[in-house]
C-alpha cells in the first residue's frame, strides 16, 4: 500500500517534491486571526442569534458555534480515538483502501469507509496538466447518516471505542446542523423545515490527520476551495483553518476555541438562498509544531437523481428573480469533482 504521510513524515527533514505546492499557489501561513468571525451561542433564544448567523453567512460564509450539544468530554474522546485509528497496524488500515494503492478522493456515493489521499492540479488548455501536488494529510471518511445497521457494521472495529464514540459525536453534530439550518431558515424567511428530508439526507464525515511538517511554507493541507454540500461543521484541534472574507478577499485564520465547531456554508446553501448567503471559501495550512486532527461533518442532499436543487420559491419575486436554474444534485456533483478551475465552477452551468 502506498505510504500514509503520517507513516514517514517524522523521519524527513525536507518536503518530498510531489508534496511541494507551486509557488503561485502557496499559502501565507501567517495570516491574522479573524476576530470578527462570530462565535454564536446556540443555547440562546433564536431571536438573539439569527441576525448574527445571517450576517456571518454573508460576510464570510463561516462562523463558529458553542453550546451546540456536543460535550467537550466527547470531543476529547473523538480526538483520542481518531489518533489511535491512524496508529493502527498497516494491515488494519489496508481494509479501507483499494488494491495496493491509496484511493484518490472521488465521489463516494456508497458512503462506505475509505482511506484516501487528495491531489490538486491546474488543467491546461492542451488537456495536459501542471504539476500534480499531493496534500500533506491523510483522510479517512465515511457516511454517518442515514445510519443503517449494515453501514455501521462497516465502520472500524478498531480502536475498540470507535463505533460508540464516533456514533455519539456524529449524532450530536447532526442535531446541531439541523438546528443551524432552522435558524438560517428563520433569517431567510423560509419555513423552518425547508432543509428537512432530501436536502439534508446525507451526513458525511471526514477525519483529517495533518502530520507535523518540516516546511509548512511549501505544503498545503488543502488549497482554497468551497464545499459542495449545504453546511459543514468542523472540529479543529489546532489552528490551521483559513477563511476568505467575501468583500475584499482577505484571508483570516479561524481561532481554535476548545469545544467550538466551525460552520462552513456550502454552495448548495448559496443556491437555495438565491445568493443571499455565501459559501465559505477556505483552505488549510500545515504546521511544524505537531500533528493536527480535524473532523468535518458535511450535510448534503440525497445522492439520487430525483433530488433537485433550486432557489427557494418563497424567496423569489419580480425584484428578486432566480439566479440559478433548477438542477439535479448528482449531475452537479459530477461537475464539482471534475472541474476545479475556479471556486464555484460547478455552479457556472446553472447560473442565469
């Protein structure tokens, strides 16, 4: 099996060439902390926080939440079990790869557990590509909702507490996600259950391990991008997540607050709100201090041809006509995973 970055990163003093990001795409790792990215207390009455959520969703497409229902003790347990997972013997990790090589990231419609790497490249007009770069991270991902019995049985049996801890954590995060979407509906003027059923059918979790890096200036945990779903709730152990302010393109670091979850809006939310809410442009820097773990729980529409995405009709009028055509979520996904030429390339075919 191709080596995980974490299996050799501690033994090297320089970054291997295939992990070096081209100079024009390198991250400035010393960006300031975004002090005006709000930290929203979900235990407060909705009238106190709806405006904050909408404002943050317009300025950044990103905000943090606290008192979301997932305890700090459970978060500590999650970090522990995730760290133990990546330290399992290679024969255990091989169960989640394909053949002899690590899988590259791709649309995972069956949502089964998968260990993979991510690559990034810039397409050229002559169909060739610039240098391909592998991100400085290892990722393990699988579906956490709907939680059918056969799907849970496909989750790792080792570490021993994995299924119990991840099950409790992702259930709590899903409740928080649904609460946040209800608050967004309140702020937009939609029925509170607008995102129920098909629009929030899938919850997909990605555990990212970013090993300690000898030179963070030439690597990336992830280059700048948008998420393709509705919202993504991220737990970050250490700093490293950067977000871009919409009005001026300035980059800011999201402060790691113990127990907080970072909400990043996806492009589907932007479509449904008819452009009123932004999708959060973000990236991840590596660090030279120690390994960093983050967990993302992405809420997405059902992966079926019958799930149609379109601006909410209640928001449309003569003065606010639709900015996007209706489209199939599965067709959109194919574009999302194949065209990375710009932030919102997957939406270009559907813009009016």
